[in-house]
C-alpha cells in the first residue's frame, strides 16, 4: 500500500507519496495542496486511493521474482486467512529469498531448474555469491517451498504475468542419513537432553545470582512443561491455586516483521488445562506475595502491563506495552495481569529469559547444550518414566498426536533405556 506525508513550504502545504514505476522501483510523487493542512491531507488520501485502485504491477517483461514476492505478500499473504505466526514465517522466508541472486531474475526467465537449485542449496548447504546456506531442516525448507508455490500460482492467476507455475516440477529432496561405522563417539550424544533434579537446582542457583526474574518462568516450565511463550502469556486469572491447575490460553512472542512484542494463540491454537503439584503451588503463592510487596515498594514507579488491539488489513494483532504510574494510559490500552514479572512489575519477556538461560549454561559446565525447551523435555520424560499414561502426557503438552509425544520424548535418557532392558530379567525370574 502506498504511503505518503504532507509538509509545508512557505504558506502552502504539499503532499507526496511513493508509487512503483514499470520496473518495480519506488518513485516519489509530489503535488501542491492548499494553505490548509487538513485539506491537503484529504487530497493526499484521495490520490493514494486513486493510485491503489488503478495501479498495475510492473510490466510482465520487467518484474523480477523479488518484485513478485513483494506484491504477493501485500495483496494475498497479508490479507489471507493464515495465522499471524505463519505470515511472519513466510515474510522471513521472502526476505531470505531476496538475498539470493535468483530474486533479481526477471520473472519470465525463472525456470524450474533455477528453483530446484535454490531449494537444493537450502537443503544441502553451500554458497552462491554472498548467499550462504548451512543446510536447513525439512520444516524450514517447507516454508520456502510454500512461499514459492503460492507466489508463482498468484503470478499465473489472477495476475497473468506468466502462463504456468515452474514450481510444479520442483522436488523437495532429503538429506541422506549416513552412519560412521568406526566412530568412537557415544551413540547417545544425539538423544533428547533432560535435566536431573540436581542440575535443575544448579540452574536455579545460577539464575538467582544474575537473573533473578528468570527463576519463576523456569520453575513453571519445569513443573508444567509449558513452552517459553506460553509461560510468559500466563495471567493470574489462568491460575487456580486452590484446585492446582492452570489454563494455557495464549503465548507471547516477538514479531520481527512488525518489530513488536505480541500476545497471540498457543502453537496449536487450543486452550488446555495443566494440573500442577504442591511444590509449584507454593512457588506461585510466594511469587504472588512478592509481587504485592514490590508494588508497595515501587509505588507509582511500579509498571502495569497492557495490550492494545491493532487491525491491519483483515488481521488483528495484540501488542504488548507496559507503563508506570506516572504515565498516562491511552484509552485503547487494556490491562492484563501476567504471572511472570520483573521486580518493577513489567513482563519478563521470553527473549530475556532465553538470554538468562544461555548465560547460565556458560557458567555451569554441566548445563552444556541446555536451553529453555529442555525443561519441556525433562517434564515429559519425568512423567513417562514414573508411570504416566502417554495419552495424558500428550494432553498436558498440547501435542496434536500421541505419537509425537512418544517419538520425541519416550526413553529420552540413558537411565530409562537401562530400566527397559532390565525388564527382561523379570521374564526369567531374576
């Protein structure tokens, strides 16, 4: 969508906005308004509306793949029905594609072979000019494939820039698994990492020294298996301390495309209930008491947390903000009472918790390879090892299928495998 502004020169106001020329480049258009700013702004809005109604994408002979991706993003992707998270992932894929020389090719000259080479580069790794790929996961490649499939389909119809979709001949290839028959490394090196209770205590001790506000999110994840964004999204209304369960409704994440911290749905867009133990109940009661104490000590400098509903095209975003008692609260801000707070009352953001965990990992040698998601692995493994039913664990984690739970987490530790093997001793009476 074209963007514009007004400025005053002498007694008159002038309006300007940007349009695309036939080669897809941005060109500034400026025209004289009146001596009234409001009238000039009205003229600008009408000019932009006329341009949006009549504009055409660059001539098919000139438009590049990069130009097509930009147009597809504005006219179809951002106004479609995909979730905000998927849209953000696709926009990131577009930015990555535009770093590769293929984005500068004229659309009509892009062949299936060009696209195949590009996706193979992403899959297997390598470099072309300044573009470097280390070889990416299957899920990551699928995002690029989806973007290219849909944008080329868009170019065929309704844009009619080309007559067929070259992506229909592209095959997503897989890396070949190879085994080193003579390697001396431990076969368990690639196993899912978990924390022993002793390591969990060392983690808390390290965080308490330098990143005290990250302790509560870690404790919640250890005893509930919640994802980092879900922990950050918890409010006190979601926590039932009497019956000891919490309701997972939302997730907090940073939208790199919009440069905003946003509140959105969980990964599966489903609300789930997670029961918790007496230990976490006491931790949460203590945290609530501490927050009341901080609010009293900080006084008017204590922060309150808010969200603001923002509509862009047919999308709705819930942006996160925090203000202290000295700041005026805008009318469209709605207060929200998060559980995981910093000492000044503002939300302990997922990015801050992630940084704290990485810092602790460097300080404690035994935590090598640890990241916040390890707590989710640990929670699941602890339940399965101690007799929890896989179906119950699946529902607690919010997995779409029980096979996901079992394939990823079952017998994640060396100790669990030892116990399984010793079951055979019971068969022969030992």
